[in-house]
C-alpha cells in the first residue's frame, strides 16, 4: 500500500537535521523544549540503532552515564538517562547497582526511548541533496521517503534556514582486506557486524581478530570465553606496538572538555594535524578493565597446566590477504619492529579496524561552490561548529562528528555531545537558552591567562607575565 508523503509547510524551517545518530539525537532532544524553533530531523534507517553489532553482553560504554544526550547541558531535561530509568521503574535497581559506566546495550535502549518519543524525528527519510537557494535565502533539502522494505515511496523537499549534519561514521576496512570482505563465501566481517555472525565465529576452526583497540579486545574476550579450553584456536593481531590501555587518568580526561576543544581549535592547521596523530591512546586504547578480564580468562585456562591456544601479537600489519580454496584464508603478515614476514592460515577473520568519518562530499555536493576548505581540502569549521561558507550564504550549516581536524580528539566523544548541541542551539537562537560554563578543566592549555571575568583566574593571571621581545 502506498502512503501519502509527509507534507512540509511552505515557510522555511529553522533547522533541518540530517542523520539521527547520538549527536543529532542530542540536538533534537535539547531543541524539543524550545517551542519557538521549527525543527525536523531525517534518517534513512527505519529506527534508531547504535552500533548494534557491538552490543556484546557485558560491554560498557567508555564514558560515565552522565554523558547522556542532555545532562551536561541541562540536567533538568526530561530526556536524561536517569529519567529514562524512572519511566522504566528501574531507578532504584540502578542506584543499588552502583554503575558509573553502563552497558552499551543499555545506552542503545535509552537512545531508542528518546528517539521513539521525540516528535521531530523522521525515520525512513533519505536525504538526497542539499542546495543553497539564493533567491529565497534558504537551504533546499531533497529527500526520498522509504517504505518498510527500504524502497522509494515518495519524493519530497523542505526548506530551512539552517541545517545540522550528523551523518556519523562508517566501518573502515584496510585496502589489503577489502577483497576478502567482498567475497561472500569467506567469513570475514567488520566488527560492526560481529553479533550478526557470532555463531559462525564461535564454531569456526580458527579465528583471527585484527585490531588492537577496544572493539578488538571485546570481541577477542567474547570468543575466548565461549570457545573450549585448550582448543581456543585464536589469533589477535594489532598494528599498535602494544595492547595498550586507554589514557583514563583524571587529568588526561580533560582533553575531552570544552576548554581543550577551544584550545585545539585556536591552533594552526599544521599543529592540529600533528596532535591528532599523537593522541591515539586517548581514544584508541583499551579499557583497563577489559585488559584485566582478558588476562584473567587466559590465566584461568592455565590452572590445570598448559597454555591456552591463543596468540596475541601486537606490532603486526596485514600486507596482503587471499583465499585458499573456498574454506581457508591466508594473511600475509609483517612485524614492524622485527622487519620480518610470515603467513597465517585461518578460517575466519573479524576486522576490528575502526570507523572513519563518513565522507561529506556527496551530501554537500550542492554546496561545494560555497564551501571554504583548508590546505588538505577539508571543510573549514568555526568554533561554534559552523561550516565556513561564502558570505553570500546567509544560512548556517552546522556539523557534528566530522570536525576532528578542527576541534580535536573530543569530536566523537559522547561526553561532549550535550555541550556541542547546546553550543549550536545557543548560536542558532542567539538567546543562550543553555548557559554553558566558562571553565571546565583544571588544566590550563596554553600560556594565555584565563579571561579576567573568571574570579579564580584573576589571581593566577598575575603570576603570568608575558615575555616581550
């Protein structure tokens, strides 16, 4: 049955969100009580889901539960995680559980609860193009409404003064392994699809996990726990020099504060690019509890003598890969420090090789003539998360989780979601509906004294005497 399309009003909207992941969902939740704003958010998926292939039983998110969609900007919001628990009559059990870091599956359930109750969300709406209409001074957003089978049902267009791009990330597969993924008969999947194929990996003769970050560790641990002792037949390989813990010291975490984001944004492009490559352990390491759990499980399997049939090797890259007949996979490996090479034959491979920012070129093709780019052809983004466009464009294009090159390591971090959303809404409305703190870290990044209106900074500023040539 064909349903009529969702009719958009003729007057332009105030904001159209493209993509409904956690970050645009945060923006929608904080925009909801601002009744003067006319907003709508589009996503081509049938419903909200967050990394559903990685919702491994027991796996937790790596930020405290206070890093929900809204709390750090508006703890009185009806869309907090605590209010979600209250509506489910789970507040007291959570209180006694004393969990600061909740399970991924619970975070996903919380976000789905928010998404099912916000009226401004439009799932099964695929955005096809965004253009600037200079005659009307608005953005044109073309979309296709999809039916329950994901097929095109109707075409539509809406007009808006502002857009917010939150199209998220996509699984990254290294070039040497792409041929294996594209061969359907070979059990090689990205970690993002692990749970859909878990039974295959539990029963495969030999399994190799490639990737030494959190996802690789969680998948290796899950396989280790559910394969027979003494016959684990597991390999875990990673490019990093060690199965390293994530930087989780309290001062180290201040790299995920608005203070550091502002500091990073003010640096030169060259310095920012260098910093991004050196800060991998802030976000690509492994949670210390997961490392401990892996070691505990390996140790438990030595209690009756012998060693588990599991090989953990960091500092290794996969040079090439291919199939042997139709049932085996051969990985050609290189140890970076030893400068040695070897071959590994395996029956199945999980690629825990991370995610990359989804390219904006397709969705922004219609705005390309107006975009201002840096020396590496990346979009320039100002401190308020606005794409820098030609001055003739009077509308604003905000961006979420695609600005690591301008805003640093905290870009994909859930803990900054509410602050970034509040920053966007404060800028968009010009009315500061969400007052934000002027200071968020004990660390002073850089030698510039803090603004004098911050009382604590006045005294400290006296101790900083600028050097004059």
